[in-house]
């Protein structure tokens, strides 16, 4: 039987014996190590241990024995990429400290590992490449001491980690002896180099390596499963690779959001799934149906753009809203922004489903109802999965009467919960500098429910009693004024009383008539907080039942 795997223990500097040049393939996740978490621990381990420190295995696949192409890194790219950044930073440190003459041999050794001379055209070629062209181009610029703004998540991680390593070197290295000692530790790092000589086992090996870390590798396992199924069709595999890269680029700023999207997209199809179970669901459903699997990937690509727009309130990117009235578009944007500030995840699976399957008028109504429920449920004790299972059922049917039954089930989770809501809301609902869009949305609904104009033009949050006295960010000390008026308000409460009296909104007059802030503002803030909580609960219950914005 032909041997399909070769393995040997080598030092990092001997890794060239296992693989002379390598590439991070399309099936691998992007470079995601965090500077102060992963890189810090990795560097600390190297600094604190003696030479010959063991850092685990690195797995390569060589599709054809004897090929002149690059081996693909199946496992270990986070460590390998970080060591390359360490070598780049060390090279820069030597030049910055003017140690190049003393350490000429080390500079030569670093250069010989970072790149090699192509025997055909005598050009210097980087040993490490990335399948993702944007990451590869950025990495090459760093290799050549060029600087460019980082745009994708991988680029930012590479840039941030390089800077972090450079800063750490300034703390721990001061002379040529320090550099020599540290470089010797890098050279002698012990690695088990594993080389697959047949790509037919590469995907299975990747899956078995990562199966023990399912919750962390869910994206990678789903991706690997899709690529594995099309590994024998090179044309289709290349197209699928490009599609997956497009999806990854949508979530370039957040890998966690990508993971959440995969689950919400599945639930939006009408079936509840936990994070841990997603990969098993995908594998079971598409194991024997390549046409359906390919359709799933096309849906992922389309839905990723919609999901990103919905999560980030990018209404202009939503085609269905491009032809609606400005008012409807503004309402949708305001509600999506409210959800974003709430900081909740579960609701986006039915939001995605309703956007895709309902007309604009129905979508707006259901969005308002969902946002009202999600707001109330945030402040009422309950299991997130209880709501998510109702959401999944909402995505599984299309009849309006069934949808209404399910909305009534959501109502059952929050009705007759006024006391629980009030207690938690008064405690948690506070002004947060630069991050209080949810509080502003709630106060607007509260003020507009009373007599006065039906909308604001440029609403801003106003502290009734200035925060200069104490840190008074409780909901009872907050109201809304138009920006043009708010900018004119004096700090002292007594001096700004005329502005409240002359306001077109009855709630502002009520602050003067019902409460005596000038005499005992602490007591008034507590009392008004309870009054707001009581009325807001009723307002949002009504929004949940009717889908009416005002």
C-alpha cells in the first residue's frame, strides 16, 4: 500500500525539509489571532521557555508527489503566520537598533526563511502565500516594508499583530545578545511536520483535527464540508472558493458575526439549530445531494448581503426599500438602528425571513412587532431559545393566521410581566455616551405617545439635571429635545425651565408640573423613572400587538 502521510519532528528552521513553500488554502479560515490574547501567549511561551520548545503539529497536503507547486497548510496557519510576523518584526528591530553588522548572519538566516530564490528566473519568492489575494497582496507589502491601510479582518490582524510584536521587542530586547538568544529560540521551536501525499484525505484530516473544537471551528467545518464535496470538480471548486471568499469579505470586520449569520440563516429557513449543532445539520441535510448543497451556498451568498445590511441598518442596500416612501424607509432604518443598539441577536433570523418573503408594508409591520418583543424580552427573565424556537416556526410557515398565532405565543412570554420589566428596566436603562440609540428610541416613543407633534426632526438626549452635579444617567433624568433647542439649553435646571414650559411636547411641561426637580431631583428621578417604565411597557406591548410605530 502506498504511504499517504509522512511525519517527522523538526525544528522550525528545518521546516523546509517538510515543505519548502506553502500556501494557506481556500478551506482555511482567515488569520484571526488576537494580539493581546493569542500572540501574547505565544510570545510569552517563547520568551519564558528554553530552546527546543514544542509548539504542536503543522499539516501540509501535497496533491501530487514531486509537484513543483506549493503545499497547502491544512492545520497550523495561525502559528506559522505569526512566526513569519515575528521574523519580520525581528528583522526590522535589528535595523532600527543599527545592529545589522553585528547580526549579519541572523539577517541572512531570516531572509532565507522568509523567501527563497526561484531556480528558473532567479527571483526572490515568499515562502508563505495566501489563497485569498487581498491578504496575500497585503502580506507581500509588509514583507517589502510597504505600508497600506488594512481593510479586511485578516489584514487588520496582520497589521495589529506586527505592531504588537514590535512593541514587545522594545520591552524585552535591548542588544545583539538578546536578539541572538531569542532568534535561537525561534530556530529551535519543535514541530511535528505532517505531509499528506494524497489530497483525497486532506479534507478528512482537517475535519478530524478540528472536530474536538466544534464551537470554535463551526465556520471552518461547514466550509470544509462544502469544499470536500466538490473536490473532484476543479472548475466548480474554484467557483465555490470565490463565492465563499465573497461571503467572508461581507463579514471581514467580524468573524463572530459570520458565525452568527450561518446559524440565523439556517433558522430563517424554518428549522431551529444551536451553534454547536449547525455543522451536523448541514452535513446530514446535504451529504448526498450536491445540487441542494450548491443551492445552499448560493443562498448563503445572497443572504449574507441582506443580513449584513439588516444588522447594520444599511437600508439603501436593501432593494425592496429602494422604491418605498421616504417615511417608510426612515421608519425601517430607525427600528433597525434600535435593534442594533439593543445588542440582541436572536431576532435577526425572522427579520431576514420576513424581508425575503413579505412585501414592504408587511415587512415593516412585522419588523416593528419583532423589535417591540425583543426589547421587552431583554428586560424580562426568559430563555433565549424559547423565543428562537418560536422564531424558527415563524420562518417555517407563510399563512398569516399561523403567523398571528406565533406572535401571540411571543406575547405570552411578555404579557403580565410589568413588575419584572419595570424593576429590570429602571435598573439597566441608562444613558451611555455615544451608544444610547436604544434609549433615545424608547424616549421618543414615550414622548410622542402624549400630546404634541408626531415626530422629531433632529432628536437628541437631554439630561434634565446636568451630569456636572453627579453621574445622573438614569432613565428618569433623560428626555428628548430637538438638537437646535438642546444646544441652547443652559446647565442650571431653573434657568432652562422656560424651554420646558414653551415646548410643543406635553411631556416637557409635565416634567415641570408633575415633578419638583429643583427641590429634590433624586426623588424626582426615581419617581419619573417608574412612570416612564410603566408607560413604556404599555407602549411596546401595543407595538407588539399592532405593528404600529406611533
